C-alpha cells in the first residue's frame, strides 16, 4: 500500500483444515469486522482462500456480515483472484496450495464455475497454520519449477498464510507467465477499491503491468 494508506488487521481463529474448522472460522466474521469498524475503514477484506469457495451463497453471507459490521464495502480473496485473472486475460491456471486434496478440489470447482479453469492442482496436504508457515519461499519456488504444466496460462499460489509474496518476480521469470498469490491478489483489489492505480514494483506483472 502507498504510505498514506493505513492497513488495519484482526484475525479469526483457525488451527486446522477440516470442513468443521473452516466453517467455524466464518462464524467469527461479524465480531472481527466490528473490531475493525472502530478504525472507520473505507473497505474491508475477508482474507481467506479456503472458506469462500464453499459456495457463492456462503461467500455472499460472509461479505454481507462483514460489510454491515464494518460499515463499508467488503471483498473476499476469492473475488480478488477472479478479478485479477480477468485483468491479466487468464482463463487457465495451475493451482498450487498447501492444502489437503478436499480443499484443492473445492477451490478448483469454485473457480471453474466462474470461468477460471484449473488445469491442474497440487498441494502437500498440510493441516495447520504453523505447518504452512514453516515452508520456506525457496521450497515453494522449487515446487513451481518441478510441477507447473505447460498448458497453464498462469499460476495461483493459493493461501493467505504461505510465504510467497517475495518470490513472485522470481517465479514469473522462471515460468515465463503470470504468478498470482492470495495476498498479492487481495492487495490489488483493495487498491482498486481505494482508487489506487499506480504501478508497484516487486510483486509481479499484476501490480506492475508491462
């Protein structure tokens, strides 16, 4: 974000990848958004890649609660990913996540329903945020180097907890195609919501188009 934009953050508890734990996370959205409302934000983001894709109806209810509680427009990470892919004119992606197979398949189906085809998906099946955070950026880059298929027009590194934002430029140079991450994508859409269109170097062609 530019220096004149303040970013206010809170979190909702999550310590696993089961369906029950993910759905329970969404139950805390109203309270978390109410906390953020004290800062009088211009826009709020529900920042989780794995929860919104349960369904459009489910995502819509999360955003309705967040917007009402924070008293401002609300976006979701899944919306940001779809908007970013459209901005890059990308229709086929390779989905790389830390998730278990069930979450990968649900995410791929959700994006496919919105016109973004996942030609392949891969995840090492990590279960907790601590396990996810322990994977180094270099390990994610090695995974991209060995796994991304040629037919993918872009790569999505899906998950807000993985440490990949700093490797986007290197990954794009390695693969010769756009690389999206959950954090970079959400940041891009938040900037657009705030009317910020200036390019930002160091985070891939999405934020610094050529």
